C-alpha cells in the first residue's frame, strides 16, 4: 500500500512540476489545445521528472534503511538517465531539423538526413536501455 501511495504521489507531483515547467518556458499554456510536438514534449518532461523523483525516493529509502545500493544498480540508474537525455536530444534535434527544412532546404535528401540524425540519438539510447536492463537482471540473479 505504501508503494502505491508513493507512486501516486510521485505522479501527481510530476504532473504539477511538468505543467509549471511548461508554463514557465512557454511550452504549453494551460487551457489551450496542444500540438503533437507539444504533447510529446510534455509527455517526455513528465516521464523525465517522474524517473528522477522515483530514483531519488529509491535512493533515500535505501539510505534510511541503511541498505547498500549495488554498483550495478547505480550504473543502471545512470544509464537510464542518460538514455532519457538522448531521447530528449533526439526530440529537440528532430524538431529543429524540421523547422530548418521548411525554412531553408527544399531538397529530397532531407529524409535521409532525418533518418541518420534519428539513429545518431536513438541507437545509443536503445543500447543504454538494454545494457541497464541486463545489469539489473544480472543483479537479481546474483542476489538469489
């Protein structure tokens, strides 16, 4: 029950912080209909803040119980964090590339450029997520 309340509280806090952040940086104004790009940014910011809050809650609860956090868990937490940053970079670069395309470059190879830029950010992110999952699974097997 305590875990469920923690997750619900974290989600509510993350939603609040997301909309405060979005309003502060003019990504979204409450009451307007968001575009797909705005919705994607809001969803990513929400996931990012939720991940950070849940990671901090996990670390603090382990410290309060005076339990050790294994190096594999710390590395996997950092890898997931970096992969989220790469996905954010992908979204920003893709949006900037589209804006640049529509303003300056009326050429067909643009789609090839977008695919290459997408792979530049998404491939390392996917690799980091897989490595983080493998580290967590190995950690669970070694604990049994």
